[in-house]
C-alpha cells in the first residue's frame, strides 16, 4: 500500500501546533518514504484498535452468561475468559505464521513464534507498524472466532473439550482460512475479498459452531416429544444487553483497525458504515421480531445489532453509507428468521450465534460482490465494483465461490475434530451434571452462592 503525500493524519489542536513547529525536521525529502511520526501514529492507532478488539472478549462473556441459565454462569464466563489465553498462545506459537508467514498459496511456512521478525512476513511489509503490534491486533481476531463457538455449545459441553477445540481452531483452522483470504493465499488470488472478517472470522466461527452443535445435540428439555420448542430463557438480560453494547463499541476497532494505518478519512468512513450496519440490524430485528412474535424481544434486538455488524464487516471500507444501513437491515431480518429456523430444525443454539455469525457472515461475504462502490475502492486490496454498481457478475461469483470453499473446509474438518474429542476425552457432560448445572459439576463453584449464617444455640 502506498503512502499518498496528500493524505495527512489529523491530530488534536495542541499536537498540531507541535507538528507545525517541527515539520522541517520530521518530513523526509522523499515524501513516499514512511514518515517517522506517521509510523508512530499508525502504531498507536493499531494498538488502540487491538485493545478494542481484546475488549470484545468481555462482550462475548457477558452475552453468553446473560443468555444462559444462572446454574451455568460461572462456566460460561470461564470459557470466555480462557479463550484469549488459548488464542494468544496458539496463535503466537503456530497460527500467525500459518496465516501471514511466507509460504505457498495454501499456508505460511515461516515465522513460528514470530521467529525471524518482520522478514518472515512479506505480505505485511507494506505497513511500517512494528510486527508485534500487528500480531496483537490479529490475535484478537483469532479470539473472536473461538468466542463464537463458545456461545453455541454452551450449557452442555465439557470444559476440557472446549479448550481442546479452541486450541485447534485458533492454532490451525482459523489461520489456514486467514492465509487463503489475507495471507496471499489462493482465494485472494481468485479475486475473493473480505475487508475485516465476515468470512474469515465470523463464518469460520459459525461453521465450526454448527458442527459442534450437531455433534453435541440439544440441551435436555429444549425440545418436547411432540417436536415443539420449550423456551429456555437466559437468566440475566441486563448482562446480555451490556455485552451487546460492549461488542458494538469493540467493533469500531475490529473494522477500522484493519486499515493498519491512522488514515483519518478511511477510519471515519469505516466507523460510519460499521455503525449504520449495527443501527440497521437492531432496527430490523426489533420490527421483524415484533411482527412475528407479537412482542418486542430484547434478545432479538441485541442479536440484531450484532447481526448488522457481522454483515457489514466484510465490505465496510468499500461501500456507501446507505449501503451499510441496507446491509444492516437485511442482517437484522436474517437473524430473526435464522433463530426461528434453527429452532424448527432442532439445532439448539443458546445465544443465537449461528444466526448472528454464520448466516450473516455468509451474507456479509456476498455483500462485497453486490455493494462495493467505485468511489470507495481506495482502501487496502480493494475489490472490483459490485454487481449493483456495474461490476458484473464476476465479483459476486468470486465471493460465492470463496464462501463455499470456506464452508466446505471448516465444517467437515470441525466435524471430524469434534468427533475425535467425543471419542477420546469426551465431549458432553453427563445428564445428571447438566441438570445440576455446569457451575457445580464442572467448575466446583457457583456464580451466585447463597450465603447462610449458622446461629449457634445458646
């Protein structure tokens, strides 16, 4: 990526004065060379974005705990907490090199444990941001993919089984798809594009989660003998709502941080389309749920906002603001229909992760081929204009092929891994432990202990 001289990062008033006074010392004669101050500002922005993405882990923890029952609250929180250490270690030792290391169109083969420094990662060399900052930002993406799985398999999976799968996903499966999309792999060479992860993060997590749900089966009592659905409400909608808002906040780092540079115009545009996607998703889910369920549903509102965010993530840098809103509206509609459809198919997903991340991850992938606008194709490795803007069927076909390749890889591999776990260390807790609650049976504690005071006689 080039560094146009006309594009200057905006600073606060006081900093602007300092820059003006020192300008002669800071600007090189060759304006195309990386500018020291610009490098530092880019690094600062990437680290801020990485912190926002890291904080999304808290959002996933709150959502999962709130949408699940009180007897499983500590267990869901523990799974959410352990995700980042698992992803951080697996991705550092193995995943980052497989994803971005120099290698072939299938996988990276250099830079394990960040060995060799920046020289092992030519695909990232366009950005002067230090390698360690790039790694921290990307590690957050890896954790998000694993967090998607955690919610879908909640309330009946063994803690150790989840840890094992999360290691495989973050160390091998997610990085492999990431290489194909962002690491110079064959999907990118075929014309496939995904700016911030509708496909590479969300659909990957969604396909892995679907495989896990199918192998695990439904929670006890979720479906009656006659096939009807027995609703199992979450224990704390305040936690779920707060989690949705935390994720919404973190998403600005998730999408705008993908620029890897403090480009004021690009960041502002991406933040706007991201926000409009969330707004559209929440509005559509509220209305559609109200019409279909006869009451406004808070859970659908929260998931609608997240669905809009997932849907707009793949195209947010390359679309007009109005398209961001439209994509969000479609995403919010799809999440309500998805939740209803999965329940009718007896696919038990306590938090709606499949509808939010899988369904809308695929839709968001296709949206790139529909809505990419010629005016905004200046950020990153931009696609051709979408079908709706004269680009023809080619870009949409590339997106469809890429989405199919990802699904055809992640789902069967995940299915195999889940079965291996089931046959070795065991996947699902015993029925009596599930009825008792995973807080006591798996964690040996309660999220909400009932204190008692023993009063000694006389």
